[in-house]
């Protein structure tokens, strides 16, 4: 699947089904991961390598209870964002800045498909399939 879709504006830009947040989104609070509610399964690493401006791997498959850890090996900060696909208002599930050399972990509690992206560098995107 390519991501060379046309961009249309609806309070932000939509690029191939991923909501790109407008400038005012920086005022949102960052996600604070609560203590895991489920037994922790495996942890899968998603990295940003130095000067790559890409998440690797770009597509991740995990199970409910698994943890995804984003690690930033780049010299620039990145802002990982994803929406709750089942949320009535498509609220944010993750909105977290990852500074150079730091990581952020999130435990997925519900099976679904989640798209994520960097709200600073819109060419950085990925998807997570969470199976039961």
C-alpha cells in the first residue's frame, strides 16, 4: 500500500486514513502510560535510526497485552501520535514526545488496527495490528 494519497483538510490533514494534527495540537497533554492493567506480554521495539526520519519496522503485529516501545536513536525529537480507532470522537490514544536517546512504551489493551505517525515529521508513519 502506498501513502501517496491526496491530502484534504478537515481541521487537520488526512493522509491515507491517518489524521495529521494542526499546529494547535501541541497544546495537548502528553500521554502518560498508566500501570499495565493486563499481564504484560512480549515487548516489540520500533526505532527511529539516526537521520532516517522513518519508523522501523513500519508495520507491527502484536497481541492484546503486548507492549510497543518506540526508541529514538535520532538527534531530533519525535512526537508519536495515534488515535483510538473506536473512540466516539477519535480521541488521542498516544501523544508523546520522544527525545533523542529516549524510549516510550505503550501496552495495547484492545484488539484493533492503529495508525501512528510523528506529528513533527509527517513523512514518518506506521501501523500496529493488535490481535486478540
